[in-house]
């Protein structure tokens, strides 16, 4: 997963066109690429900047499908309950693609990324989060589906 920041769709297209003209692109070993896809998303209002640095050795990448029009309500709930949840582990990044904004990719997707020291830490935090008043319930009314994947940062990652 690469996270690139752009000022606008036009800025993205301009940067992409220039990058594709470079002899060094793509910079990675293409034999390591299994799948590629693009998500155009905005940072969630309660987490405007991704955190970088050595936050953990594993990352729980969660993709939630929201009911149409529910991102503002979810954001309000997360802003309220996230501070207590982050006492267990920090939120590295959160992004959303509400229908009506980009109209590209998976609409109504809410992507949130959580770092952990290891899988034991992940299990400890999941158990502790169950006991946080309101945390699990703050998202439930807005969700239609959830998916979670465990990712390991590459050596060159700013999250390694």
C-alpha cells in the first residue's frame, strides 16, 4: 500500500503523467507486486494526517463499507470515542470515500489503519477495546460490512 497526497484530481493527473515519463518508475521490484488497485480517498476529519515512524511491526488495515450518507455521522462518533481507543494503540491513518465525492473506486468505504507491536499486542488491544464504553457501538449503526487484513510494512516504508 502506498499513500500519496494530492491537492486535487488535476494535481494527481499531472504528477502521474510526469512520473510515468521517468526511467526510474516504478521504483520497486515488480516481481513482488501481486495485485494493484487505486483508491481515491480523503483523510477522515478526525485524523487529517497519517502518522509515520516506527509505530509497530504489524498493521491491521480495516475496510468498512458504510451505508450511503453515513460518513458524517460515523465521523462524529469516532471523534467522540477515538481518544479513549487510542490509549490502547494509536490510529495510524483513516480515509473515506463517501458516495457523491469522488465517484471512483469503492464508494462509501472507510479505511482505518492500526499499528501493533506484534500479533500478541493486537489480541490484547482487541480484548481491551471490547470493554471500552461505546467504542464498538459507535460504528455499528452505519456499517454494512467490515474486512480486516494484517499487513507488514516493507523495509523502505515510512511506517517501518
